[in-house]
C-alpha cells in the first residue's frame, strides 16, 4: 500500500515528488516574502489546476498580450514548491502568479496575515480520483498502479502525491480566515464559466471590459486550451510525460467517475469519505449533463 520512495516522499505529513522538490526547499518557503499583489492558485491535484492557471493568466496578462503571447503556463504561473526551471521568484515583476498543491500549513507564513490573494479550486473527489488514476499512466514521474481498485485504496488513505484529498480541502477551508482567499469549485466553473471569471476579476480587483471578459471565457474553454501549446502542458519534455499514453488535459468533464468506478467501488468510496464530506460546507456536484 505504501508508495515507492522513488516517487513519493513524506515530509511534515505531506507526500511530495522527490524529483521536483526537497525538504530543504519546502522549509525555505516558510519565510518567502509575500507581496500584496501576489496571487496564489492552490489546488489538490487534478482539480482544474491547469484550467485555472490559464484563466488567472488570461486575466492578469490581458489575454496573453503585452509581450506575453508566447510564454507558456509553467513560466506564467510557476509552481511554488517545484521550481523546475530555476526561475528567480524573488525578483519576478508584479503581479506574481504562483501555483501550489501545498496544504495550508506549508505555504509561506506571509500569506497567513492577509497579504497576497489565494484562489482555491476544489473538485468532487470521485472525478479527482479517476483523473488522477489516468494521469499516472502517462506521467513518468508518478508511480504506475495499473489496478484501479488498488489506486483507489491509496487515494482513500492519502498515500498519493498531495496526501489525503479530505485533509487538503478541509484544511484550507477550516483556516480560510487566516488567508485572503476565494473558494471555487470545478463544477461551478463548468456550469457557468463567465460568472466565475467575473468573480475572480472582482476578487483580484481587475477591471475588464465586456469584450475582454468574453475573450477570457472563450480562450479558457477546454477545447481551446487543449489546442493551445502555451496552455496544454504538452510543452513538457518526454522525460516527464509519455504522450502516447495520455496528456495533462484529458476530458475536462463532470461525472466521468461513473465510467470507471463499479457500484461496489462507489459504495466503498462513500463509506470512507461521506461522513467527513457531509461536514464540509462546500457542496459538490457529482454529475452535470453538459450540452455539446
């Protein structure tokens, strides 16, 4: 049941990818200086991270204009805990946009006094589980678990990168008063992307024209992103991804868990997660019948 140390190392109660970050780097983040204009996107893996990175980037960089046309998401919204391109985070021009899968207690302490802004996106955990499972097939830096049932048990016990989904979502929400934070769900973004874009703009204090909002919504649709080499993460080299087995952006739908989980697996999932989930004030949608 334990993940192989080659792929996952537990530090301060949280599973990291050892090839992307180290305990020393995690410790150094505690005193990372936060600017009031900083924006952090916080998510559990496979919860709409790349999608929201793109939305935030489109809003902050005026729809990929002003000299940012050819910059990909890894440079636009780099990972706080995994500086894979060795960027100079300290001297990045404002507004800085960062992405993180860290739990609330491992982010820079400067964020906890209301400086900067945090956008947290949560997704229903059954779709997270299925998306995560398919992603491990293509990601060379993650351990392969061919049996979905075995992977589900690891997910339910938090023995995956980013640890337990419940702890992550619950931790950020319970400590929301410590941060200047906006909570969104993947499902509400799917149902009404425009309203969510406006909500994000209001939270960030960005004033966009109607035409600019329309452009953000259009460019942030799943099909547009999947075809955009700046936004689809297909720019990662083959040592990170086996593109013959999958991509970062797979389906982008709600309710896909029904195509993978058996009735028994669904009941097992509910028996482990349901009680704690019912205590969360975040109400998750489990299926959306989308129009083509």
